[in-house]
């Protein structure tokens, strides 16, 4: 069963390149303007090396691979476009490929995500992840099982990328023990704070006198306090805190961009020395 939460017309629209001219009307051969032809609006000006991957190509390659693999008959597809179609985010949630969560009310599911853009702000991406639905927003792990990332200036085999992502679901099904270990591993507040400072709250700007974002730190510490109040001082509570922070972005100015950025930060946090030392 497939439940599509977005109609095809929102992302499958025609695009084409038009020449770019300077103020004197002279054509600039190294630039091209990508136009949404049904509205005649510009989606981005690109250099000649830009490789166009249409939303339609990205969507169909992933969906065809999933259907050909025959790994599930119960999945939900949500395709979301922003900035007049300049960016597209796909989410495919497999409802019958799941791992029961050790905590009451929690559930682990497999998820595939895809990103594409016409304005050059997002690279082409596809990834298989664990997805834990414990609130209306949904919280995701950054333990990526399989991932493809490519700029629009490189040649991308979209079909092969999609198959790689689908193959990763089999790996996901073998990770139940990871979540059980998190629940049994103790974490001190000092360990949690140190992890936050060195990863998701880290500031790399040389001009800054602080090495971490204190406002962000206090926000995440508050989230950890909330999680450990009912999950205990465990790595599972710390995990819950971070994934919740990464996905609760609706009140921000650019929620989709912030969510994408934070999920990327989680990948680094869960592979950091600080996280591994806790285990």
C-alpha cells in the first residue's frame, strides 16, 4: 500500500535553460538561467558546468528501485517542495520494516530520504536511515545506513544511487542491538554537556571568543533534562534529546534548511570521539 501525501503536480513541472545577458544585452556564454516554464520564473542562474537533475528523475529512480526490490508493500511517500519548487525533499517511510523500541510507546522504522534542488543550494542526496516516530514531528537518527551525496557539477548515476539506498534497508533490519545498548549505557551530565560543546554547539569561527554556542547549549541541556526525567541518565535519553532537537524546527525562519543542517550535525556527533567514549 502506498499513500502519497503530495500530488505529482507540485514537483513534476517543466524546466529549461535560457541564455543570460549582461546590462548591454550581450550574452554571457558561461552562465545559464534555469526557468520554470509553466510560470516563467527563474529557479537559479548556473555556470556551464551545472548538471541538471530534474525532480522527476530523482523521484522516479528512487520509487522504481523500491518497487523493483519488492521489499515492502506498506510505505508512505511524502514529497515536499519549497521556494516555488526550487528545492524538493522526499521521504519514504516503511511501515512494515520495523524494529520494536525497548521503551513503551516508541517504535523504530526504516526511512529513505531524498533531496534535490534547482537553485544549487542543496546537493543531490539519497539516504537510508532509522526513523523513530515518538511524537507528531517524528525524530530521526543520524546513523545513516547508506548515502549518496553529489554536487550538481558532477555526473550522477541516479538509478544506481537509488538502488544503493534501497539495499541499505537490509542492513537497517540487523541493528536492533544498537538501541538496546543505548538504553543500558549510563551517561553523566558532564559527559552530555561535553558532547554538546564539542559537536552540535561547537563554534568554529576564529573571531568568536567562545568555543561553543551557549544559547544553543542551554537549550539542548534543557532537552536532555526532560528526556532523562523519564528515561534515566542513559545514552538512550541522550540520543532522544539530540534527535528531538534536530527535528523540532517548525518555529524557525527556515525550518526545512535548519532540519537538514541539524541532521547533518547529528551524523558528526554520533561518530565523534565524545559519543564513542560514552559507549
